[in-house]
C-alpha cells in the first residue's frame, strides 16, 4: 500500500468543513499540484458519531470515493484527539485534570484523559467502526491514529494507573522509596494508596516522582495508541499504521520508544524562529525523526513496512509561528524547508493543511490553498513543489550519510526540567540543538542516536548534557571509546543515574574514568554572563571547577574565579579519545571546537566545497548517490559537483549553481569516489578510514 520509490505529497483535507461542491474543486487542485496523499478525518468524531452509537459515514464514503477516483490516497485518521461534546457531557470523569486539580471542560481539542476507561472504550469503538468499513477501501494507504499525543491528566483514573505502573516498574515500595530517595523531607511511602500523581504542592516536588510520571504517561499514551493500532492492523495488515509526533521538550512522549510500535515514524514540525534558526531547527527535527525511525526498526528486528522510513506529516506551508506573530515565509522558503526534510530522509512532504478554514480557532493557520484561493503565490509554489518532488523521487529509500552521532535521551530532557537544579536554564534538548547547530554550520552530517544504539560507522559521538546515565549507558560509552571511538561530552553529562539520583565522588559521575577529569563545583552563569576562553571565544551558561585525572587541557578559562583552570580537556582512553567541554562555548567557538574533534576522529564534512550558508546533504544507495544543496542565502552560489541536476535536468560537469534561496539536487556521477565515512557493516568501534570526503571536484580537503 506504500509504494517504494515515491515521495508522498499533500496535507490534511477536511471535507466536513466545506459544502460538497467545494470537494470537486479541491480534488481538481490536488491533481494540478500532484498531491497524492491527504489526511482525512483527524477531528471529525462529532460528525462521524453525532450521538452515541449512531454513525454518519455517508459523507466520508463520498469523500474517499472521490479521492480514489482521482488517484489520491488517504491517510485515514481515527478522530480520537477531539471527543464530541456528547462524550464530555456523558463522561465528565474522563475530562482531563491539571496538576492544580482543575478539571478542564469541553470547548477545544484534547479534552480527554487517556487513562479513563470510558475514553479508551469509546476510542476503540470509533476506531473499530472505521476499520470495519474502510480497511480495504482503495483510497486508504495509511492509517493515522489520533493526533499529536501529549495531553496530560492528574485525575483519579490516572493516579490508579500510575500506582499499577510503579508497582510493575519497581516491584515493591522499598525499591520505590530507594529510587525516589524519599528519606529526604520525610516522603517515605508505606502504602501504595499514599502515592499520587505529582500534583501541585507547597514547594519543590520529588524529582524521581516527576521523572517516573513522565515515563508512565508516555507508556499510557502508547497503550492507548496500540489499542487502536491493533484493531486497524487486524482489519488489513497490508495498510501501515502511524501517529504523528508533536515535537518539543514539554511533550511527555518518548518518541524513540514509540518508534518500534509504528510502521512509519511521522513528525509534525513547526519552526519557532523566523530567522536562519528555522533552517537549523528543520535539520535537527529531520535528523531526530530519522534517528527514532532507525532505532524503532532495530527494536522490531528490521521488520515492518515501510521499514525504517519516516515522514514529515505536518508543517506550515507559508507561515512560521513565532512568539506573538505569524511570519510569512519568503518566496521559495516553503520548498527549501520541505526539500531539507526529504534530503534528510523523509518519504515526502505533508502539510497542515490543504485549505484554510473560514472559522474556528485556527482560521488563520497556514494552508496550501490559502484564503486567497488558488490564484496566489502560495498555491503556485505548491504546484511547483509537487513537480519537484516527482523529479527527485528516485532518492526514496537511499541512506542519509553521516559521520557524527549525537546522543539524545528523552528522560534526560525531562529530568532537567525539575525546578530544583543549579540553574533554570538547563535543557538537554537545547544542548542537543546547540551541538547539532555547530556541526550543521561546519558541514558535518549527523545521526541522532540513543544510549545503547550501535555506534559502528561514526567517527565521533557527541553527548550534550546527557544528564541521566545508567550503568548500562556508561558501559556503552566506555566500550565505544575503549574500542577506538572518539567522544565529546559536555557539562552535565553522566551526573545522575536513571532515577535522577546524583552520582557521588565528583562529576561527571558515570563518565569520570572515560573523560579523565573530576569536577568539584558547578558555576552557573546569570543571563548574559560569559567567561573568556584561552585561544579566543567565550563560555556561557555554565562553568565548572575541573581537576585533571589523566586528561590534558585543550582550552582554559581566561578570566574570573576559574582563570587558568581547564575548560576543555582531552583524554586517551583505551584505543580512543574523549573530550570534555565544561562550559557552553559561543556558537562560533563551538563550531570550531566540534569541527576539530570531528576531523581528529576521521569524520569529514559532506561537501567541503560548499560555501557558508549552503547546506549539503548526501544520500546514497546501491544504485548511486545524490547531493542535496540548499542555499539559505540571498545570492547564488556555485558548488563543486558532477552529474545531473534533477530539478532542471541539466548536466553538471564540475559545479552546479544553486540560486539564491533555492535548491539543487545532483544525481552524482557514478565514477565519483566514495565519501570519507566508515562502513558500518564492515568496521567497528572507533576505527576510521584514512581519507577525506570528495566534493565532486576530484580533490580531497
């Protein structure tokens, strides 16, 4: 049901919001734009089941038939993210409760508690109705369960489920008390009935309590998803099933853990910055999705259709939602963002939404067919992008090349959200983004990995603020470096165990021996503060009193109370090398530092000949390689390349010109030499090749 070698294109189509005469126009415009996949029914529960147990499916029959007749497939959604008003009235105990004890009311979306039996039963019923009727409909190519799981609840249903989850995780109250260190502030539990969800309280909550609740709620939402998935799979195993991940450190979902339960990782990505950070955020989101998909495929044992793929399920065509305003994307930016996702592995480009609504809470949300209609810049760019995706469809299934791995861990992000930490500015996801940004600007391809993932094939492993490190995680790092790998760990890595209990004896706790340092004290910075570093640049956010325990000093603090002390160190451990960065360098210094560490590890930039502001990504398969060049500047650039530029069909001899704000996709000449990346299947640990990466001009840099 999911064709290989085909990039999907489309977005959310909401026929229930429009008179039926608009449907024919919609489908005609879809054909014009080469749209071939639309999500249908995400928020349509009240239309599908207007009263309990009575279903109105005729309109959906007509909509799906219309799509099938015109060669457009559907990602048919279960509408369970938006229960109808009758459900909330009949089951007030299934409405969500905040940590303050306030029960929320109907009037928006996500008005449910995922732990409430009544909600789970109603969700299964509507999913079952859709499965029975549409599992073999010719339009249905994908099941889209729910929408953006993330709603949290603290009601009594949630509390009872939390206690059951804790008992299964810890076994008994003695283990729970030890994990949460309840001896502090006299919080010792002597009966399971005493354990509640982490409600609003007088002062700081217990960090272990908060962390386990996040884990529990991720598992609860996953169980709700799996119930629907299993119904849909049973009806027709040939149709893949997914749900769309909403991104953000606030989301109580471990997306990597979920990835083994979906047939296709699907993300919704909405950049939050109007400037060049939007492009950086786009690259990181895509690399995260690809890492989750790869992790999920491994946990499934390599099975499942469509394999380790992922899909950009939602993004905004022509707007960027920043604080306080909607920024209109500049001409060409819609295509550039979408093709950046494809370059990094997405199996297509999908949007929210197809046609802008005339009313409702998101009446001014971005759409492929805006309020101005098809006679608009946005729709003309929509048509052009559809043609572009057809021209480059041959890249589908090709591997994205990366020589650096960046560690990511949902639990570390959750743990660093606790208010009782040395600084309110601690953010695992933010530190991952900072490291990724530095490597992105230096031109290195990156994969995102999770603790325990295989590391064969990477020249460098970067661990940004990996706050939680179990013994198993520490062993994973230790084995990689001892075997010849190169590691760069930053401040706050390895400080606590998996229960958020601080490891004593000096920081960075679990990683002291690998890094060859012992940190005695933290020195969090105030907003705007910075400390100079030897060799130029500054450290921000954080600094540490570092003692050498085998490591050598690479950079020192050049001012303040830490003047002369180590700031950046390097340590030989086994056959490998471990760097430690005890502060957050400014962006330019961080870029140079990470580039030095990557080059020292044998990693190489994707295209050293690409000028600043031109992003380069390479995809490779047994049949060839493709070089994506995305020009984020306001002037044209020539980049060394050889082959055929797919968007124009023009041959490329030695260089391709990438227009200002534009994109080039070069099917590289077959005779081009292999890039400087280790073969993951043939080599192990930190061993790397001894050659650089060519940029299709015949030279190595």
